[in-house]
């Protein structure tokens, strides 16, 4: 009986310890794949690689040459999620925007959601701010190019195993004449195996 | 000393498994009653008060998701359903302790892992949540997840046994159609048609029209002719005006059959021991909806049944009964051996107690997603682009009920989704 009690107490102690929440702080760029789904690492790597690619292509030099050394103005439009997963495309778009701005090679303007806020503020300034300090309407910098894209998946799955193939397609479109000046594509393939047994 | 300890442990486990089972049924009844009387918030309180039990986590999130949806808190419902999805993926792995417990102690010891048709309904209601928030892209993800689930679980047929996937395929088709993907929509509608045909169910007229319209739009002349021969719909039924859109209402009605345990007890007159087998049985609720129609000032269309969950649930259970019976027999053998061991060490009295607790613990698994509807209906109004007031009139045994959808915006060549839940 005493042995049984000791064993039971030990088991309870172990169970209680396992139940406690454990937190470990990691660096934001730490790669940690948990579920096999699209994660922050995928978003960051794809954004960095594709922005590096778009900025290294001839369209940029061509534009700068044609416009007396002026950098093009780029806006990031919609990135449509056509995949099998709920992907937060906003973080992906933010990663691309950061990479674009930090490159220093293009000028960057805010996308529609933020623009509306800014316009509301300008309208408010029109009414309430002093003439010396108010920012007038109709002075926005128009975008020369818009970056849009899609995230697609092909998934082959049976039972506990799946092969997940992600394809991110981006295109840079001229606002003047709808020409597509750059097409980028990034592929990620993952083999995911779930546990077939659990305790 | 060890043997006495073993007997105590067995008694505790048996008693604990009994306690858990009784409380789930009571909680489910209470939640159903509150939901049926239009009190989803109180039903949520009842759900929270019952607490989150380890082996019923999935049911907790599924029920919470539906109650939040009924309360029109779509964002919170989405969150609850996403938790259910993560849990479902984890529960797909076979539980060693659960499997052991189900052949030694009780059917209810293992985690509830959900029926296949419940998993489809999870995606259906999640898609409807996203549509309510006008998030077409996310609803499309749910449509793809339905297809992925069916391909993964049933790679040969890509359909559920007994037609439990039909509403998932139908809704997926509507979502693709709304996203301007006629080709994808047609694939989903074909799967739905395949299920209606395989199950011997009437093909909804709305689905017939969509199949014909899309096959014609996509230039699939041979398929169009075949379908036209089969359905014999008048050409006027397929014509849509240039500036026309659709308002589609999905109506969930009633409750899935009530799942009870039916026990059979016998006694060995030589030993005095009792033996019990308890298996689940489904008792349908009376059908409440007699007829329903959608109307505007200019037109009216009757809602059509697109899925009945009662026969699906019944047939799914019938498939599972043989395995449940085998496990019940295995448990009887194990408990008999335990009682024999106790009898040898502590006498007939202690053995009788173990036998008694074993019999009481032998409870049927009555767990299910009890807030699901018994029937799903659908109707589509083809309306000129603009704002419309739409009335859903429901005729039940108690009379007529009107549900008003005010200021519904219909866009040309687009689908506006509306949904309603009645009991």
C-alpha cells in the first residue's frame, strides 16, 4: 500500500509539473516549425527574397534613367490568399513593405486602409488646423507601380502525412499603362508527418 | 496490501467514469433547451458553468462556436471553431490510454474525437461565419479545407459514407461561384450531385440550375446536354438578367437526433454477478419546420431541403455498433477477471462491489455535437442589383414566423449569403 501511495504521489507530481505553462523567449528570427502550416519564418523569408529580387531587375534602372535619377514610387496592393490555410497576408505585406522601404531604392506610399485615415486627418486639419501648419488635400504622391500577388498551395495528403507546396506569385504593374514590369515567384515545399499515436 | 490497493484504484476509476458520463448529458440538455428558446447567451453561460473537461474539449469548442454564432458574435465563433480544428488534428492520433480504457473500463474514457460529418459541419459553419463578415477569401479557405479533409480521410472516393459531405460540397460550390471561379464551383457541384445520386436523394432544383448554367457557361456542351436530359429544366429557369445578382439563404432547422444509451442487464444466477451492455441509440426529435419560403415584394421562392442529418447520423452509428459491441464484450471479460481476482483475495463481498461498480460504469457513449441541425435548407432569389428587403417565412406546427433581412445589398453577377437558425 505504501509503495502504491508513493507511486501515485510521484505520478501526480509529474502530471502537475507537466500541466504548468512554460514560456521560453526566442529571437524573432528563430526558425521553429510546429504545425507544418505557413508561419512567420515563411512570411519573412519569402518577403525578403522576393523584394531583393524585384529591386535587382532591369525595370528599376530603366525607370531611374528615364526619370532623371528619380526613384519610382511603389505601393503594395492586395496579396490574395488562394491557399488551403488561413494565412495572415497582412504580416506578409508588412514584411514586404519593410524590405522595400529599408532598401532605400524606391519611394513608398501608404496603401488604401492607411490612406483613408490620413485623408480623414487632412480633412480635419482643413477645418481645425492653422493655415501655416495644415497639410492641404490633393498633394499626395501618386504611385508609379503597384505590387500585387497571390499565395497558392498544392497539398497531397493521406492519413498522417502530407506534402505541402506553397507558391507565392508577385507582380509589379505600371500604374501608367498596366505593363507588368516584373514577375516573381517563390516556392516552398514541406513534408509534414503528424503523430499517429498519442498518450 | 497491493491487491487491496489495486481494488481501491479500480473502484475509483470506475466511479469517476460514471460521474463524468451523467453530467455531459445533463449539460447538453440544458444547453439545447436554452438555445431552442432563443437564449444563446444563457446557453453559453451553461456551457462555461459545466467547465472544460479533458475528454470533452472538442465538444466544448464546437458547441461554443455554434452558440456564439447564434448570438451573432461571428469573430468569437471563428476563434472557437479554429480551436476545435487544432484539437481535431491532434485527436486524429490514436490515444494509447484512450484505446486501453475503452476496452477495459468504459467507452467514455477516451476523448471525443468527432464524427466525420461533424468535421464537415464545422467547416460549413466556419465558412458561414466568414461570409457573415464578408470575408470571401477566408470562406474560400474553408471550402478548400473541406476538399482537403475528404481527400485525406477518404482518398479513394473523396466523399463521406452516407452523404455527410453534401452540404460541404454544395456550399463550397457557392463560395467558388461567388468568387468568380466557375470551374472550381462546377467541380464542387459535381461532387454534390454525385452524393445526391449515390444516396438516392432528390437533387435540389437550385443545384440542377447551377450545374446547367455553369456547364453551359464553361462550354461543356456534352455535359450540358446530359444534364438537360436528366433534369429537363425549362430554358427560362437558366436565364439570368444582365444586372442580376443572387441572395442565397441557408436555413438550419431542428436538432440532430437525441443520443441515448440503451442497456441490457443480465445476471449469472450461480455467481450473482451482473453483466451489462449499453449501446447508444438515436431518437429523432419531431420535425418542426413544415414549409418555408423567401420573398421580396416582387417574387417568392420555396426553400428546398439540401441535407438531412438524421439518416446520416443513424447510418454512421449503425456502422459503429459492431465495434462498440466487441469493445463492450472485451470490457465485460476484463471486469470479470478483475472481480475474480478480488474475490480470491478479499472474498465475495468485495468482488460484488467491483462487479457492481463495473456494471454502473458500463455506460453508452452519448456524446455528440448536439447543437447541430437536423436539416439544412437553401433558397436563392435572383434580384436586380441594389438594396432589397427580404423576408424568410417559416411555417411550423405553431404557426408562421417571419425573419426579416433588411437592406440586403445584391451586386450584379455576385452572391449575397444570408443564414438563419431555427429550432
